[in-house]
C-alpha cells in the first residue's frame, strides 16, 4: 500500500503545478501545521489560556473546524438546516472548550471537516461563484485563498501558544 504524502511537503511538490494544485497544497500544509501544534499535548495543556484572549490551542482547532464547515460544505454545498455563521455571531463561543473537547476529539473533528471540505471543493472549478451573505458573491478561488490566510494566521497563533506551552517551535 502506498504511503500518503506528508502534507508539509505539498507546497514543494506542487512548485510547478497548476493553480489548483498550489492552492490545495498550501491549504493542506497549514492544516497539517495546526495539527502538529496540538498533537502530543495533554487536554489541560491544549486548553490552557496563555494570552489575555480566549485563544487556546484547543480553541484554535475547534474554531478552524467550524470555519472549514462554514466555508466549504455550508457555502458551496449546503444541506437542509445549514446556516452560514457570520463573523459577528458569538465568535468567542467558537473558541470555548468544554469537557467533551479533548485533543483527540478536536483533532478527529478537524480532520473530518478538512476531508469533507476537500471532497466538496473538488467538485467546483476555481471560477465557480456562489452567493455569500456578507460579501455578495465569492469564487472558489477566493474561498481557497481566504482559507489559506485564515488557517495560516491561526497556525501562527498556535505556534506561539505551543512555544509558550513547552518551548516547541517551527512548522515541522
């Protein structure tokens, strides 16, 4: 059985690829960095507040799980009952960790959301446009670039929080 390619190698492997391969590989790279920042931590360490805001390593994973679901399945392929969450809707709740939010459960939920996002977005061309409740319309290309930005920004936050937790630094 062939081993899956390490997503942290994706941007290097896609360096001469088409636009879609480059966008997908950079998003998967930042997704993988986020997961590397939380893996190996206890639930207590992942949920520890180290900055004045409600931001924690566990909270970042929980938030990005919601973001994945929001921008891909809910926006591109909504099902009955799906509601797009705007940035103004109780953003702190997306970072709030409950007793059920173990590192293992959060990682599993995030990996599932990312897998679903990949399935959904693969069905659409980069130029495909969908309505957006705040922006009017957005293209799949714009969504992918936005998600790279959002995920990379929070992976950077996770890098700082992990360094504050146990001194571990770096994307790899």
